[in-house]
């Protein structure tokens, strides 16, 4: 299944939350391994959400993990993220990494 994207400026109906405070990372609490436990999802291409819906690649009720940057949105299928836990690639020419 593809990674989906919305057109820039398209309003999303989902309620979003914003992190307002600076979070700190305590390396002593991290569980680090010598190798990756899960194979990351390598995002190599995207498909417009309306095309995926009309082509029945995804359904309207398909759970998505939505990322937003500079007014554009990128949606990852929750079913893929449950398996991979990490997605990475380029989005509009800029590298991104998402975890779940």
C-alpha cells in the first residue's frame, strides 16, 4: 500500500495536538540494541489521498498516521506503521523520519 499525501492547503478535519513545552531525552531510560529490531518502512513514492480513495486502494475509514509540515500533510497507513514502527524517506526534497 502507498504512502498518501494531501494537497497543500487542504484542510484536515482531524483534531490535532501541539507540543508546547520542550521535551528532554534521558538516554539512561533508552533501550538501545546493536541492530534494528524492526525493518524501517522506506518511503520511495507517495500517492494522492483522493486518488487512493477513488481507486479503492484505501477506504475512508482506514486508520492513518498524519504528519504535517509547512501546510502540507503526509499520511502513513497505521497498519504499516504497526509492523515497521519507523518510516523514513524524503518529503518535498527534505528527509523525514516518523516513529509509531
